[in-house]
């Protein structure tokens, strides 16, 4: 854990892959006029937490499978996160959302930095991905209103090129190809894949080249 944390801290001090990584992991064809690095003045602001902690197979990240009956992104896999409260910083918002969604105590999380913001045009949010570390494995308490289950993914698994694949789906009558992380039977795609894609690319500059 300490080795990975030190590596992440060093990488966060260098220029981030940002837009390039986001575009590589975005569904294609791209939405018209979409720029992942944009911060439209009318956009709402949100934060997501990439929480890293000791797991059975080494450093691990927590994802959530959202309930299928939620009005937005139901049944999809996401990072803990959500919209910020007035005057709330992205770091505090990410910790609050993680506490509400998966029961992680904010005081036990050490925030070590953030990745590039991501404009999610379909929901109108500009998301701040915050990276936090815990020294012990958390005791999860998933929110019954929002979370179907918690999916624990070793960082080493995310960084394997065989984990990244490309699928197809219908988007308003148009077939789009979408890069995704294959985690067991789950497809992690869309904004979550873009944020995880930048995370993995920040750790390994050649990682994004796995997407063709």
C-alpha cells in the first residue's frame, strides 16, 4: 500500500493524462460538442472517490452497483460520489458521499490528490475524481436506497490490459462502441471507465494505448 501511495503522489505532481485518457475511454462516436475537460458555467459540480485500501489481493478500489430503480444511471457501476452541497469542497463532498453510500468513515480516509475534472454531458455534471487511501480495509455499510452491492476490484486487476475490452450498445438508434473494464460479469463503462482509465494511465503512461 505504501509503495502504491508514494507512486500515486509522485504521478499526481506531473501533468495528468486528462482529456486524452478520457477520450480514449469514451463511447464512440463522441457526442457532438462534448469536451471532457470543459467546465460549462451551467454545469452542476460533483465529486467521486477513488478509495484505495488493503484487500485480499493487494491494494483495492471500491465500486458500487447502483439500484436498478434509481432515476439516473440505474443498474450501472460507479464510484461513490454525487453532487456537492453549497460551499462544499470536492474533497469533503467525495468523503461525505462515500460515507452516505458505502458507510466509509471520512476521518479514516487520507486524501492524497485528485485527477482531472470530467464533464459528463448526459447528466450535466462536472465531476472531480478524488483519490483517498485507507490503512485498513473498511467495514462497508451500503446505502439501501442507492446501492445494490459493493464491488471490490484489486488495482492490479484494473491495470491489466486484458481487463479492458470494447463492446457495442444502442444509443438513441445509433450503435456506439464503448471501452469498458471487464470486472467479473460486470461492464464498467461510461464516466466511471473514463475516470478509472485516467487513473490507470496516470500510473502507467502506456495503459491508454490498450484502447484502439
